[in-house]
């Protein structure tokens, strides 16, 4: 587990395991790789989708630039991307 991305730690209940997801999409439970067929995890279902797109702040910078020229109540599309499996559109109302 070289590059943890998300860590879920129980605060009060001791019988809930610590779950770590790394940037590659691998899941670790209490430091061990998650295996769906392991009887210790029979009440646990994990489904991770991995995507190659990371937000590096371009959309935020574009939103701030559009804010200067937009009128109050106007809705503007900031970005739009289409894939064979999904479509994603970011709009903002000023």
C-alpha cells in the first residue's frame, strides 16, 4: 500500500475494520488486500470504479473567470465530456 488515497477509520466501534483505498483502486481492510471470498468480509461489499481523470483545478479557474462576465441568474456550461459509457457536464448558475 504505497499511495493511500482514502482512509476510513472507525471512531467508536471496535469491531469495524479500517478501510484504505489507494490511488490505483485497490482496497485494503486492516492492512490486508480485500478479497471478496474471504469469510471475514461476508457482510461487506466493496465496489470501486477507477477513472483516469483527476481534477487539477482547471474547472475551478474557468468558473472564476466566467463569474466575472456572467450576469446574475445566468447558467453557463463550464465543461462537457462524453464517453461510450457515460456523459458528464459541469454547469454553474451565477
